[in-house]
């Protein structure tokens, strides 16, 4: 007997219900199996602790002592904002475009998911199936990359299903752990906007040079539009696509009544007006300083269980942002002028010259072999000289540095090397001599093009700026600043039996008696050699080491004139000792390090050593003042007349053989500072002392810096005189010391008794 039609329908309906129930049970079992990673078939999921404390890479930020952001260390450039910093139209744009039912669902938008096939077929909606919470899960936990997806993930077609399932599960858990606002904030703080901009704060800064709260409606729509494909819709490289996508976002905002008709019409009519500011290590204040400090920070982070490039550390430095700006401006102001003169003097000529002024043959060919480009070509072409030579001389488009700004040109690697070897370099550092806090650090002329740091990384011969260590040793051994020595030839037999008789800078000897203070002011080589002969090189080396010189110093007589390399960093620290009553304070650049939540991880204090007694330190300050105070002193004309610095300053210039290195060291009660200027290679320099000596090539940078610092009333840098000890055991009135009549103004009398006025143009 055949079944009735009604029985057949009941069986079909029952079968469908069983199929549906079975499918639903299977789905639940599948979700459960994925949740517990049954038999390792589906791979791991983040645990509850990880979900409640999701970790995303945060850039570590470097701040000046006055609270200015100097720069960042990062792999992914990401800095967080608070919800209150998000403009409403940015949030509206995101919800309208990416997840209109965001406030209604609990992590999964079933209505949106089921409708996706229809929308994709009809093209009526421009969004995917993932909710903002699912996208956040994908961003935070890198579900497409980092998670283990189990044994079944190798089965064709199953990997993406497993990934999507995990994202659903994590989305639901995120919704249980966080409020909607927190989810929106986490999303906007972590999402990739392209151009190495992660999170809305960095994106707003990168594309529009603004804070998020200052974004306009059309700018917010542009950034939200980028999220669909940061490369494909990049406003930098794909402006037409980005504009179209931005207008789609504005359409969505208008459609869902987030903006009215006039706002929509006005916003869609505007072009995308970028103000591009892509952050990198080349930008910002004190890039050389940040790079040099980074070497220490990487080591510190490793030893203390942190990642400098992802843990969002807050690094507070001693750098003063205003002083740093003044220092960088001073270097640029002077180096522009000197570089122009250097180009003029070597127009059509090569500046790499030997001691006789002749061009060094094969110089560029030797230098190119040190470059990464040459080494790469050697590896690429297995040492084939013809191929290497061809590509080294092939002209290609490139940007090059100039003091007038970057310029586009066609150059070969050899052309580029020749071009950059014509540039002079500079280093500058200033610190508070009492605390050791470094206030300004300029390691070179342009960090993007010249990475080498001339403050601490590089060491060069200091010339006559080393002489104060000789005079300090003499003061400690009982010599007075008023002790008189005849300016006459001095011969010292070195340990190797070779005699050394230094000449004065002008090649002559005056035959006059000069006090030690005058001799230092005029930088008389013969008298410095006299002291070295009396004291012995070992004693001078010992003094320099006590004052913080860390480079190798050979105990030879020529050390008196600065024959061994030192760093500017060490020299500034050493000169600061004279101001700080004989206490050497290690130059310090870190105040404290905090974690991303503001908890102090470590505070830093400088190392100090009582290197000199207070009286010796003051006598050296008194000695160094002579270079700026006595007419004919090497710094007198420049500081007092050309640059109008009338306050008490201790000063010393330095110039090495052939003007390869120009130095200036300056001290005041508030600041110890040093300048070095020279070529990248010692053979690159001005031909004459008229341009290449310390008081012409280095002193002006110090002078410009001090002018700017004194003019900046926000800094409150004092022009007060150096503090003097209550009593001295040594007579510093040289007329009294030498049994002469004591004039009313002994300083003025000392000026009258000195060498001719033009000596400062000729002396080291």
C-alpha cells in the first residue's frame, strides 16, 4: 500500500529537521572542537589572559627634558590615543563604512554575513563580512599569520574556514571582555593605514600632519577609506583611487545620516590635501643623539626584558629641545657659509690633498671599496672587475643633499662619492657642567645623508684644545698662572731617540717672557713644550684620563699639542670639570625610562669623580678666560668683537696639521660646549689657516649657539661671572706675583703687555 502524500511530506520535513538539527549539532561540536583545539586538529587560540591583555607593537618614544617628543624607535610606528581624542565624525565614518550594526551585534553580524553573497552579486554594498570586532581580532592576534592552525589546516579549503572560525570565537570573547568604546579605540589604535603608519594617531600625523581630534570630515573619510587596502587606496601613491574611496565613505556617512546634505556636498567636492610627514629616524630633533643613545637602549632593554622597538617605552632625556634647535640652527648657519667657500676654493679641483698640497692619486678608487655598494657588486658579479666598474660608473636618478635642499640629479656611484667627499662635517655638544646633563648634541650636518656621528662615534686630533691638560698638570705641580717662561725653541728627546722641537703656528719665536696664562691665551707651542718637558708625558696622560678622556693616549711629547685622537663627547666632559670645582661628571643623556603605562623602570644618575681640587679647577677657569679676555688671545677678537659676547667665557681653539681639524671649546658657569669641524677624511681640508683654523671654522658655531641661547628668554641661561673661591693660596695678579707695581686694573695692564693685536689671526 503506497504512502499518502501527507506522509511523504511529513517524512521530508522530518528529514530536513533532522538534517538541520544534525548540522546545528555538528556546527556546535565543530565550534567546541576549535575552541579546545581537539587533538591538535585546529591549532591554538589565545588564552583568556592574552585576550584580556592583547599586545600590539607600540613605538618607544623619546622626550626632551622640557617635554618635547624628539623621535621614536619602532618596527611598526604606532602610538595610542584615548577615546576622547577621537572626533565623532571619524568614528561615524568607520561605523558607516565597516560595520553599521556595530552597536547591535556581539562580535558576529549574522545578518551582514548571510547577506554578503547577495551584496557581492549585486554590488549594492561595499563592505566585507567581517565586523570591526573580527577585524580587531585579526589585527591583534595576527590570525592570518602567527596562530597555529592545526593538522586540518593543510586540507585544501579548510584553512580559511578554521581561521574565520577562530576570529568569530575571539570576537565574541572580545565583546565579553571590552565595551564597544574600548573595542573601537583598540581598533583605531592598532590598524595599519600604510606608509608605516599604524594607528590613527600616527596616520593623522603622517598624512595630514595633525592630531586625530583636528581631522576634518573629508580627512577622516580618507583615512577610513584607506583601511580597505592600504596600498591599493594609498592617498600618496594612488591618489585617484583614494579620492574615489573617500567619496564612497562619505556616501555611506550620508546614507546613514551621519552627515547632512550640505556637509556631504562640500566634502565630496574637495580634493585630498595631504601634508605628508612620514616619521623615520632621519626626522625630528637630535637624530644623531637618538641613534647613539639607541645603542645603549637596545642593550638596556635586552638586559631588562623589554623590546625597545615594540614595548612603548617612554624615554626621558636630558636634551633641551630649545637648545637643541639653537644648536642645529647654529651648525647650519655657519656650515652653509663655509661649505660655499670650500666649493669656491676647490672648484674644478679635488680637495683630497697631501701635506704638500698635491692631490692624492687613487683616493676615490680606494674609498669606493669601503662602501656597501661596492661590496654588493663584488658579491653580485663574483668579483668581475669589468662589471663592477661598469655599474659604479653608470648614471642613475638619485636625490642628493645640498644646503639649499634636496635636489634630483643623475649620478653614478662614483659621481656621488666624489660629490659627498667635497662636504665638510661638524660636531657640536653642550652640557650643564654641574649636573652633566647634555643639553644639545649635533653629530653632523644632515643625518639622512651623513650618518656618522662626530660627537661620540668619531675621534680626531684635538690640536691645541688638548693644551689645558698640560697646564692643569703644571698647576697641580705648583706652577702659577703667572709663572713666566721665555718663548724660545724647546727640544725634547722622545723614547725612540728622535728629537722633537715644535714650532709656533707662525713659525717664529718672540723671545719674550710670557706668563703661563698668556701662553695659553696665545696658544704658544714652545711654552707648552717647555711644560711637557718639565712634567713628563705620563703625568699629562694621567691628568687627561682623570678628566674623562677615554681614547688611547700615547705618552709622547707631541701629545702636548694634541697628537692623539679624542672624542668631542669626552672633551666637553673634561672642560666641564673646570667649571664644576674639579668634579668630573660623566656626560649624561638619560633621566629615566618608563613603561607604556608610566611606571618608572629606571632613573639615571651621572657618575662623578673628584678629579681636581677646587683651587686647581678655578685656576684653570681663570687660565681659559685669558683666551677670550686678553687682546691677541685666540678667541678674543671672535667672541668679543665679531660676535659680541661680552660675558665671562673660558675659551680654547685648536687646529691640527694642514687644518685637517678645527676645534673650539667654550665654558660658562651654565654650559660647557665643544665644536669640531673638518672633512670626512683628514686629507680633506682648507688649504690655508685663514679659513681652516679653529677660530674661523669652529668658533662661530659656538658663538651663534650662545647668541641664540642668551636671546631665548625661556631658557634663562645666566651671563653671571664664574664663582670664585673664598680664598686662593696662589696669587693670580701677575704684577704682584712678579714683584711689579699692582695697577688698579690688573686685567687692563695685562692686555697692554701682550703680543700684537693680530696674533689671534695666526695662532692655533
